[in-house]
């Protein structure tokens, strides 16, 4: 490709709203432009990088798959079959046509893949089958701010595998895991895998992103869901319960200061309405109740949980800000974090205004449902393995879905097995977020001057720069080198623009192309300058430079 025939609007400075390094260099290097909040247009160089990464994924990950293209606009009926039309949440874009037929701009692919398979795959003889597509997905991301890593219209290579039985599916899941980690390692991305109930999710680590991971060696958790071993206060001999007058002590700090008791022993009450029913949850006073852990414990989604209104709190015989578990269990559901049950002589609300009770002990003074862990993770916490957590910001790049018959069962889809009986598809799959993968590449391969790609990663491996296009000998030698490299199948970009040499040098650094060859004032003698991006320049004959380039690309 010749830059005189190319569109490359590089920027000298990054826009003020570029909050991450990847976002900054994506804009400065002319890869993309932001056209609205969380919406991007890929320019030629950005599209070429995306296509280069997709080609690698197709070669190394989806090599056993068959490519198709699903409709991104999917009918409401399909999502109602899966039960996700109502439950998916605010992230789904819902649209209607002129006759008010409703549809979804697809944020995920399960419904579409299974809807297709349900009409086509009827026999075990057609399985296993691995289908995939390159597509754009749509999600109403709240306050997107990280460029392609959290775009509202984002690019994916997305696949689903259909198997006859779980053993076959589990084998393929293990192979997917191996392939994914090989690709991420080969791309030089600093990542961690988070094992969730439904998927193995791969996150790229980098500063400035909204997701936070709690790391325990090679293990990783979403920080908001990380299991912890809570450090209990020092044990004490149980004491006699005692009402204490605590006027206006409506916060844990107020209470702790007033009684001279460490915050952990000042039990915090959270008054909730869960699916219409009152629920009181008690956690140590120095911690917050973790919403995700509570949802998992209760088995309900977040939209089913709300704060209890004051009138209901009073009607249940307690008082806002002074709720305690003693005597309340007969009137409402009581849930207690296990840490509270293991502490001696805690302080709880007395269920009346301006009063607490101190020296309360679980089992002696009250009981309730015990949840193993409902607490937010904090600095200094240790994992279940006993190791201290470290915290890193990150963003999702890939998600390998664990094999399951759940979608097939709900949608009542399946095939005839080798015994002639109806059986559900065992389905799993993977979603590679290729825009996020581009961001991960930019985060992991950059310096102060811009991207700095390894060989064979980006769309071009060699940048040939003509220092002065008005000099015939420079243009002639550059064209010869350009043709010679092209004939050998080398991806080369020739900067033959009528621009100052300094502008060209700055732009080629912004592109991150690893091998940089300059044709300058020594062109008449057949001498050029060659260097690795960010390295030292060396003068040598053009023929030797071509040999050096060939050697570098073959190793």
C-alpha cells in the first residue's frame, strides 16, 4: 500500500476525552474516529488491524468452524423463547418496525444460533458442528469511556458448538481454553482468566478501565464478586447483653465513636424488599453488603431487590437506622453474613429509636440464615487460599461459554440421538471481542511515541519512507524495494507522500510498524537506513537490507 493513495488522518495530540492509552493511540494513529458516545467508525488502518487480528483468530481458533452470517436484528419471539426478552435488562436495544413488530439488536448470539440449529440439526449424525460469524453486536453500555473496549456497537468473532453429549462438549471446551491462551500469549497480552458459573472470561490488564480484578497469583476474580476470608476481631469472652442509649447514632462511625468499639463489632443492618418480601441482612460494620453476592445467594436478579420503605420498617416493629436481629426473626427473613456469627459481643440495633444493644452473640441472642460471604472485597483481604489479593483494572477480550443444555431445554430444541430418542443440544461457544482485542494490543505494545507492534501482529511489517519524493533517485530505489518486498509476500507500506521527512517519521512511529526502512540522501549509492521501531538506525546497501528484513520475518 502506498500512503499517497491512503487515508491516514493522524493527530499530533490526543483528544481530551481519550481516557486510556489504547483509546489515545487509536485516535492519534488514525485508526478510528468517535462519532458519538461509545460509537466508532474504523478508518482504513484500524480496519486493517481488526482484519489482521480476525484472520489470526480464524486460523488459530476457529479452524474447525464453518462461517456464516446471522441477522443482527432478531425477532422478539426468539428472545421470548429463551426467556431473555424481559430478563436481559437495560443493555438490550429494542426496536419496532412500522407495524410495531418488535425485535432486538442482538447483544449476544445464543438465540440466533439455537434458533437456526433447531430448524436444521435433527440427527446425531449432523453433530458435532461448530458455527461462527464475524459480526457487530449492540449493547446500551452505561457511560462508555474506554474506546473500543466498551463501545456500544462492538465487533466480535462469535461461535457456537453443538455436541451430542457432555463428554464431547467438555473435551472441546478444554481445547478452546488451550487455543485462547495460546493466542493471547502469542499476541503478548497481559491477561487473567476469571472462572464464572457460565463461562471462562479472559480480561486484559491495563490502567484506566472500569472493571477491577482481584488477583490471587494466577487466579482472578471480578473484585465485586471475589470470595474473601474476613479477618475477625480478637476473640472475647461473651458478656451480658445491655441496652445502650445512642442518640442520633445512625452511622457505623457515629456508633463506633460513641461506644468506643471497633467498627467491625458494630453490626450493620441493610433493610431490603426482595421480590416483594421484607428481608434484613446483617454484615460487619466495617464492610458493605455486596449486591452481586446477595443476588447469587437469593437466586434473584438485581431488579427484584430494593430498599425497604420507612412505613414497612415501622410496621415490622423496628426503626429506621436502628434495626437489629434480636426478636425480629419472627416478623421477617433474617440473613446473617458468617463473619457476624463468628464475632463475640457485637453491637446491634435495638429496633427502637436512639437505642442499640451491645454484647450480642449469635446463637445465644438471635439466629438467622447464615450466608458464607456477602461482603465487598477490600485492600488487605486474603483469598480462600490464604493469599493477599492485589487489584488491577481490566477489560474483557474473550468469553468461552461452558457447555450446557440450558438454552436447548428452555427453548425446547434438540435432535434424535443414536437411540432414536429426543435429546437437547449440548451447546457451548466463544465470543472474541475484536475491538477490545485491538485495545489490548495497543495497551501491551506501545511506547512514548505510539504503538510498537511485534512482527506479524499488525497489518504491515515494513514501513518504507521516502525522505524527499522530489528526488528521482530516492523514489526509484524506494519503488524497487517496495516491489521486491511485495513479490516476497511481505506486508509493506510505502510513504511516498509529498511531506516533510519529520512528519513521515512521526507518522510511521504512530503506526507502530516494526521494521522501518528509510530511502534518503544516499539513495544514489543504493544505501538505505534500516531499524527496528524504537531501535538504532543502521546504514547498509539496499540488497543487504532486504536480506535483513527476510531474516527478521522468518524468525
